[in-house]
């Protein structure tokens, strides 16, 4: 049973990625190196920090690199915000008397400033900050606070967090809200991967505060019915979104159908929640089975109901929720060239075939 939780900070409880990217690129340019785009940074950023610095700025003293980084980070840290579900999860831990700790590389001064905004420090029994190599600290934390390894969980967003948990002989959970990709986290082999802390809360409640079901049950989760749509704007461009849970590949917005909800009502709701868009002219395209896809962050069986639709607004403004990282409006031919997840490839091919058939009928 999980009675103690050790949290990482950046990418687990707060979103500081924009500020860290800006400060890291400042360090790179000061060192005479080119800045990194977000995708490259997320793929290459690593802990301990010395590992990242040795790879990209080996000839610059660490003290100088840190001075540049923290100077620039202070200018940007007003962009740091709490992650969705983080506050609710911390409150959940307090309500169930789960002891909570922090083990993070975050600079102590930055941590204090960010806690002044979030107030998250009141939920932590003790924070351990400014830790460059968490593996060197984990045993001390366990010993100092009398934490039993089999009752302790480390939650983080990076491979180093999983390695730290393994080094300490404790449970590990990776969240997709931070720096590392699904593939990187899978390679680290955590005990559990969740999309966000809200999902972890549901897992703990369902499993009576264990990471896995207490009693093994076959076919735990039945197939899930979902809806998704390829959305067209007035320029006949389609909306593509990139999400962590699909291994950073591009796809379409959509989600699960709720009990008592029609598929079309679910589609309108999911599109509104994920993109902020209102849709019309909904047309069914095809149904797909998606069984244990390696592209999805966890083992699941989906029945995918795929549609096309149009934006109600002539100049649509896309507002992504926490599930997506990026969006693009593209012509269908350009969208097909993206790094797509398999169900989206199938949908785009079907839609393209329909459009060509319609064009031939019009010419005939």
C-alpha cells in the first residue's frame, strides 16, 4: 500500500518548460551554440544536469553555465504555472494522510518564488531542492524520514526520476506532463505511466492505494467507445494536433463517450473541450479497432468512431486543453506528411478517397 509519495517538481507539479527552454537556449547561445527548438530540447534534455551540459557545452565551466541559466530563468519564471490536477492530487494526499516529499533539481530560490504563487509548499512534509543527482539523495530521504521502500512512490516526468526510484528500491510512476517523451519513459521501465496526476488518483482509489489491482482480474477494462473528427476550416484545411499520450505523433481531437451520451453529443463536447471549437456538418466516415497500440501510452482497447466536420466560425481560434502540445491547420496532402499515429493515417486515407470520389462524380 502506498503511504508515502516523493514528487519531482518541474513537469510533475508545475509547468516550467517554457521558462526552462528559454533559459537553456540563453545558455547555449552564450556558449556559442545554436538554440534548440522545443521538440529537440525535450528529446535531448537530461538529468543529472551535468550530463546535459557535458554533451552540449563541455568547454564552459559549470559555474558560468549556472549563472547564465538562473539569471535568464528569473526573467521568465512568471510564466511557471501549476499543472492541471496537481492541486487536487496534493489535496487528495492530505485527505488520506499520505506523507508527501519533494526531490527536485529546482533551485531553492526559484522553488520559493513558485510556491509563493502556487502555495504547494503547504502540502509537502519536506522539500529537498537543488539536488543535481537525485540518486545520491534518495536513500538519505528514506532513512531520515523513516520511509519504508515498499510503501513509497516516486512520481516524476523524466528517466532520471525512474532511475532514482529504482536506485532507492521504491515504486515509480511516470507522468506525461513534463519533459521526457513516452518512448523515453517506457525505456526507463517505471511501474506505471499515467497521462497526469488525475489519472494516478483514479488508479490509487480503484486499487485501494496500490499501483496495481490487489486481486488479479482478467479483462479488467472492456473496450472503450470513442469519437474523433477531422475538422475542416473555411480554407479547406484540416486541424491536426500533437499529443504526448500518442507518443508525440499527430492525430485528431476526440475522446471517450460518456454513459448516456450519444456519439454526436460526445463528439461536440470533446471537440469543444480539446480545441474550443464549435462544429457543424458532421459526417460519419468509418469505425476502427485500436487494440493494444504501441503508439498509445498504455495498453488499451478502443473502438474509434471517426467523422469529418466543419468549424462554425469562419476564423476559428483554437484553444488547446492540457491533453495537446501543438496544433496545425494544413491542407490534407500536407497533413498526410506529418508523423501520424496509425488510426489517423487510416482516417486521412479514407477521407482523401471520399473526396476524390466526390470530385469524379462532380466532373461526370
